[in-house]
């Protein structure tokens, strides 16, 4: 009878294989639960999403993928960017990646890194053991072997979110799981001020367009627009039936604050009238992990635990939004994968679509 083709006969040479089968690329994997980073470079805006042990970069002009990073040694838990460098937290390390090359690894944490934020030109990382390291990673004076500053936060201060308030030199606003917030001078290692909070864990912080003003989101669903210098609440909103996961202010001259919840909803709040303008119910089928207005544009970018990335355009005079463009994959593990007859294009089916 006719002999069965061997594997080497069935498999085309590497040079002729489709990009779909490139070993470092995960088909249909758009984003995981790690918050995405929106990054502006020149006149273009990009969004960087984590997909487990690597990250990918999309151009916001068309949501086409521009780059996929090499596989890294573990799952990505946090990301920050500066120009063409990515700073990626994996376990207790921060990997410095430029395009496809790992330039170095920041090692200074005994526990997994949970948070990263820019403090001027210093990159601040905080681990589960409450150790804060500030790294000089930019310019000719970059030092990747040792942190420029270290600080051990007290046992009662377990960070849930970090924010560097605009114009506050050397200072970080550290939100606690207890509900309190503390303003610290990282360079001196001293607490400047303590905000008692509102009796619920702080789950989101966002700088307003005005100096001294921040938005504070709670697990209870409450949102407070607060003046830090005066320690005074300016506005209060409540998102019913969900914990706040992320906040973003419009920066195109329209006084709107977006809030997103763990139920998948996005709410738009008018700051002038202190009222709800509109709501995108079930913007995602699961938690919203990122909600970010693009700089100077009426466009909100969101990511969710449903493996999707979406851009919403606010061009309705009533304040509502419409879906502008999106990328998505299966929200849960595929149950069936089959090739079409051409042997190149594939289709997959999952229990959650």
C-alpha cells in the first residue's frame, strides 16, 4: 500500500511557514488580566498588552499589531514604558527590554513586584514585601545593578495602588488596602501626610487635569474627586453593584471622568454637573482592567479579562459612546480547533465565544 508521509515530508520548511505559526506568537491571545499601558511616541499612540510571558504592541490608529516581544522567563505582572524600552515585572525582577533584546534585569526584591510607577526619571517598583526601590534607568547615568533609593514601608502600609501626583517633587501617593492613603517623600524616606480615607480599600487612582486634584476609586464602588493640598473632597460618585478597577479623565477639554468596574461596566461622569452622563453596560464580559482616554482625543481604550481590547468613540452629543474598533479572542479556553481546507487558515470554537 501507499506509505504514510513522514513528519518531515508533511511540514514545510521554516522559511515558508506562515507568521501564524511563528513560535513566539499566541494566536487569538489579545490581552490577559495585567493592565495595559497606553504609550505615545511622536505623533502616534500605541497600546501595550501582556499575554502571559510576553507582550505585544498595537497601533491605536488601526489596532494592528506592530510588535511581539520575545518569551520572558515568567508571567508579566506589571509594565511601564519609556520611548522604545519596556520595563516588565516578573516575580521579584524587572526586565528591561528594548525591541527583541533584554538589556538587563533589575534585581532588588525578595518578593514578587506588584506595582511600578514613574517618579520623574526614576522607575519605582514595590513588591509584596512592601520594599520600595527607585531605579535610575534612563540616560547616561543609568544603573541597572543597584537601586538609587530604597525604602521599607511600614507593616501597616500594604499598597494597593501608587500614583505620582503631578508637580509633587519626589512624592508618591500610596493607597492602602485598609482604605487610607499616605503621601511619602521617597528621597527622604518620610511620610508627608496621611489621608484617612472612606472605609473601603482603594482600588484606583488617577491624576486629574488640574494640579493637586486626583480621582480615588474604592472597592465599594464609590469615587471621590479629591484635592490633596486641601485634603478636601470636591465631588462624589457611586458606581452601583461593582468595585472600581480603573479611572481616566478626558484631556480634550471636555470635563468627563470615566470609571470602570469589576462587572465589566464603564460609567462616564460629568464633572461640571456632578452627574452620570452615560454608561457602557457590559463593555467587557468580565473585569475591566484598563480604561484610558487617549491624549487630546474623545476616545477611550479599554481592556478586560475577556481577552479583548476595545476603543470607544464619544461623538454623540448626548455623551454616549460607540465602539470604534476592537480586537478580541476567546474569553475562555478553546474547545475545538480546526484548519480550513487550504491548510493555512484556522478556526477555533470556545465555550465562551
